[in-house]
C-alpha cells in the first residue's frame, strides 16, 4: 500500500489547538491506525494548528477522508504527496518500465546470429 505524507492546517471558530486534535484522535486511534494513519507531529506555528501526518492508504482521497473524521467540526486544509515505496528507486526517477539491459540486447543478437548459421 502506498505511503503518503500530509501537511494539515486546521482552522475553525474557535481554531483548534494541538491538544484538541490529540483529544479527538485518542478515542478513535485504533480505527485511525486500521485505516492507515501511522503518526502525527505538530508543528510549532504560533496562532495556527498545523501538523505533519504519515499514512498508508490506497490514495490521497483516502488520506483526506481519514483527516476529515479526526475533528469533523474543524476545517482542515490538506496537502498530500506520495512517498516512493520502492527503496530501489529514488523519488526523482519515474516508474516507467526501464529499457532492457545491454546484456539482454546482446544475448538477443547472439541468439539471432546462431539461428542464421
């Protein structure tokens, strides 16, 4: 399952504080973990309630749905990006199919030459 990192800013009237979010998470923590929430870290942002969260979900829409259930009466602005789950591929390399290796190409040429003789 893909891993996502999200930056969340909660607002409302009155605006929620980190303690409000922690209090909202505690009674539903088992459900949130089962749905893919791994961790939350609050950011020191004076006058705002901001956090970074890590999720394992099918899509960023699933991430937004989970965040919406944490404190439904508050507004949450969510910016989510997917982590690259394949440790062999750096994030800046696309997931497109790689061309065959030169050795594989040479093997194909060698096999073709053998069939011609």
